[in-house]
C-alpha cells in the first residue's frame, strides 16, 4: 500500500464517518424532538376532553414510528439492492 493510497483511504474514512454521524444525529434529533414535544402535540392534534388519552395517543404514534422504521429499512434496502439506491431514495421521497 502506497502513502498516497493510505492518505486517500483516511480521507474516505473521515467522509464516511462524518456522513454517518450527521445522518444518525438528524434521525435521533427527530425522535428526541417528538418525544420532548409530545405534550404539545397531544394538546394540538388530539381531543382535549381527556388529556391522558391525548398524551397516550401522541406516544403511541411515536412508538409506531419507532417500531416500523426497521421494517421500512428492510423494504427500502431490498428496493435499493434490486433497482438501485437512487431509485429507492427517489421513490421514498416521492411517497412522503
């Protein structure tokens, strides 16, 4: 392995690690923000006749998204393997 090759591999590793960190940070920030704002979401989007039921509904949606995420990863991973990552990303964005 040449010196230039090692430098190039280090740069690539730094880029991959940075992109992974940013992606994970954004994803977990989204979950943390939703969990933190669940009381506000419960008041705004769910019936106010019973605050506990509204809060439980807000947390139920949070739980459903947390549980379904791996299933979406399996599905879109398969689509990405079969048709290409660009097509999978495009379709997932279009369907949102």
